[in-house]
C-alpha cells in the first residue's frame, strides 16, 4: 500500500469516527434541548397539555418539601451549638489577647534559642491550648484572677471573704461551663448531625428522584407535542419513541414514590427533638444543683462580713 493510499485510509477512518462522535453528541444533546425548550414553553407560554402526576406522588412531594423546611429551620438555629463561644460576646477580644500572648511567648522562646534548630522548634511549636471559650469559663477565669489578686495584695479580712466568694464562683462557673459543653456535644451528635444527614443524604436523594421525574415528563410531553404535528411517514417511529418515553416516565414516578416513602419513614423528627430537650434538661438540672449549692455559701460569707462589721 502506497503512502497516499495509507494516508487516505487513515483520514477516512478518522472522519468516520468523528461523524460517529458527532452523532452521539447530537443524540445526547437533542433530548436536553427538547426538555429545555419544553420547560421554557411551560413557564412562559400558554401550554395546557401537560401530563398530570399521580395524586400519591404530589402528596409525597408536599410532605418532602415540608420535611425539608422543618429540618432547615431547626438546623439554622440548633447549629448555634456547634460554636463553642455562642454565649460569650467577649470571645473576639479574648481571641486577640490569645494571639498577642502566643506571639510574645514565641518571641521569648526565640530570644533564648541557642541554635537554628531550637529557633525552628520555637516557631512551629503548637500554641498551648487555652480554656474553652464559653461565658461560664470566662467568668470562672475572671473570678479566679480577682481572688488571686486579692490574696497577693491584701491582708484585709473583708477582702479575704471576698476572695473566698470569688474562688467559690470560679469553681462553680467552671463546672457550669463543662456541663454546657457536654450539652452541646450531645446536641451536635444526636441532633445536628441527624438533621444534616437527612438534608444532605435522604432528602437530597428524594430531590434527585423527583428531578428524574421532571426530566422524563418534559421529554414525554415534548414527544407528544411533536407526534401531534408529525408528518405521516414519521408517525410510526415517533409512536415507538413515545411509548418508550411513557414507560420511562412511569418507571421514574414509581421509583420516586418509593424513595420519598423511604425518606419520610426514616425522618423521625420527634426522635431528634427528644434528644434535644433531653440534653437541655440534663444541663439545666446540673446548673440548678450547682447554683443551689453555691448560693448559701455566698450568703454565709456575706453574713460573716456583716457580723464582723467589715
């Protein structure tokens, strides 16, 4: 075979492959174009010949939309418990102070570094972990630091009683902060994660099934419209296509109905609400017990101060 014959054969093969790929793309693009055109006609035109969906299907769609709204509304609020400092308006200032302290600490370490290796270790060393940023922990720190200041700088008996009161508050607020963190952890694991799973997995699965139904209906209705205006010689092939699309439309509805039922059955919103209130109740009970124990102690210190004439 000569060079030109071989080149011609290769060129023809390439052209044939290109034509096949173009036909494939055309086959894939045409249904999409038809669905898009049909969708626009339904939205902005006056089309009335739209296939109706079964009542069972539309009822399930309504329930799915309601569930999605419930989960989204609840999660938009309960997501607060994912933020450790949600009750502490001083957190921003506290964070800046921590950054300043960490920088000062590293500068100090660098100043005492005796080699390049030690300097590198000082720069990349993890910052010491600070206390949790809840309001209770912040109150605890403020009370303990105040008590320490009194102990270091005063010999006045009245200030000693104040120091004792501050120390008691510091200990109790620390316990309150830990109890709050435990509540938050329970809500994060047993409530928020479940809400997110329902939205991202189950309800998303239902939405995908519904989307398939929408696409199949648009394709089917577009084919029905084309069949009505088709020339006689094309009716036979269009009828076969129409029957195929109708079968696919029906199968998509049946699948979506099954998926939506499964999602609704597995929703268990009340289970998450029970977990939410259980976590809150445990925290508030613990807080009540801790404060009930603290208050008499503070009152006794106040009475001692009054009795001593301080």
